[in-house]
C-alpha cells in the first residue's frame, strides 16, 4: 500500500513501513490468499471537507473517509481493489494531541478504522458500532497502540 501525500507540507513524521505492516496484517485476517490493493492518501482539511460535502452532504472536515470499491479489479495488477482511504493530517494531529498520543498511533488507528469500513463494517447504530469497535479494539491491542482517547468512542 503506497501512501500518497497530497498535503502542501512535507510528509508527516510517521513510519510508513509500520502503517503498511499494520494494513497487511489486518487484511490477511480477511484475505488468506492474495491481498487486495488499497489507495491511501493524506490530505489537507479543505480537500477532505470538499469530499465530505460532495459524497456525504456533510460540510465539515472529518478525520478519515473510506470509499469501498465494490468488486473492482485493478487493471494494472489484476488484484482486487478494495477502495480508497483518505486521512486528514490536520484532524489526525488534533486528535492525537487531544488524546495525548502520537500522530503515528492516531494514523494507525485511522488506518484500522478505515480498513474495517472498506471491509464492510459500520457504526451507524449501536449494534454495528459494538461489532466494529470490538474488532477495532483487537487490532489496536495487536499493534500495541497507546491511545489516550479514541474519537468516536462517545455513546449514541
């Protein structure tokens, strides 16, 4: 998984290899054979706000957007294309500061969260959220993330 930096600033201080390994390990639990391709981009708040407005009719900058691809096959690789993950670096940095943990751990959390969305999990009602959060907590534990606070943990 290549991480595309579409921000106007230098690449944030995160370990790309750790993010890639986290994503590969999570996806291996769902794909015992060949792993699907995932597009991963880091963006500014104005770009994610525009995408959020266009695709979700929400005029706000969110931390992450996930766009599942359905049953697409990447014509270049011949592998399944799972979808797009788009993370707002500004929001991630703010949430890391608010939670008193590192940007690395916040980006890792958002990667887990976004991949689960691409795999079909959601949190639009309490039952779905409980299922998704159980999986998310398992991957947080496996990856030894040290999180002071997780955005979205608030009850319905």
